[in-house]
C-alpha cells in the first residue's frame, strides 16, 4: 500500500494573475500530479491535506476536480484555511458529512484513514470543535484494533516559528491530543499548512507535515513576525506500508533530476565484500 501525500496546492483559475513570486501554481500542481501518476509502482491513493485552492472560488474547485479526475487512483482531501467550505461542497456535494463538515473515513483491510475538517472560515488558525471531535471518537470506537491514520490541514504542534505557530491547530488541540494518547491504533497523523517537511512525535504518534508542491515557507525560528516564501524544490511525501515496519515515509521532489545511475563503490571500501554477498543473495532469491 502506497499513499501519496500532497498538500497546499493553491489551484488558481487559468488566466488569473500569477501568485506571489510570479509562480504559476496551477501549472506546478499539474506537474506534481503527472509526477505522482507516472511513479512505478503507482500509489494506491492520494491524500491532499488542505488549501486545495488559493481563494476558495467555485471556478477553482471545478478546475481542481477536472485535474484530479484524470488521476489513476482515488483522491481524498481535507480543507485548509484558503478553502471555502460552501464553495467546495458546491462542486463536491458528496463530500459533506455530519454537521456540514468535510469529514469521512476510508476503509481498507489493513488500515483506516480518517479525514478531519479543521477549517475556521475567515481565519488562518485551525479548530476541532466538540462536534468534529465526537465524529473522530465515534469512528475510532468502531474498529479499535485497526491501524488508523488521521489527516487534516493544521498541524497540532508548535515548531518554534513565531507567527507560524499562531496559525496552527489552536482550538481543540489539547482535546485531540488526549484522544490520540488514549487510542493506540492511531499510528500516523498527516498534515499540511506550513509548506515545509516537518515531523514531530506528538502525544506518542508521529505527525508528518508534508512540503508543498508549489512554494516553500522560508525556515525561520524564533520571534518570527513576517511570512516569507523561498523557492526551494516543490515536494510531497510518500507513505509506504511495509510488513513488520508499518508506514515508512519518504520525501519526494517533483522535479526530475535525470536518470538514476548505479553506485559504484570504491574497491578499498571495507564492507564491499559483504554488500556484494547480500546483493548476490537477493538476486538468487528472485
């Protein structure tokens, strides 16, 4: 099982002025989708953890839908602070859950994937109210022995970035942490929002923030008061379910860096004979 984890797409309608940094976000998302679709082996699904569009307009969601419908695997999505719930549901009415929130559960034989809605209309920070948290608790009680991944937009932890920490999941983070601590079947939490690859062992569960497939937020630590972007390579995460290991995560660049080449080891390398022995054994076992 392979899950492609993309985030912060900020799709804009074609013909609109380019975004900050003169970047064509929609073209960059198209390149990222092409990269994921052409992977070998292909992912079994894609998860997008919010900011599907840049301004939350209906036309942007229609374009986003057209782009995802061309992919050879299902796409599951959460909403971010750039999204507008009503406009999203105009294009994706089947995604509406209890209370009008975009929350759902994806069932698989080996694991479950629960999507949560942390959007607060008109705000940068995130919220999980009692109704949204009750949905999570109800789902967790249904299959307590199945490994479960949660995905939503706003990271629940601070990473030391000043103003960035002020717009994390601020409302309901403590209550969510209590749920995570009490439910050991939660093996991974997937987030977006910060446009950087960040990992934190939060309440005993590895929480992964995926980098954006468009612009990156500049790494700033301390008393940060201004949001700044930097043109680091767009990337995404790949979560691979490995027997006896669980989910193993990789950071993958969107850009093609050319063909891979064989690593020729120096003959003086002291472990060369051992490595060649293992390689021969693997080849014989095929």
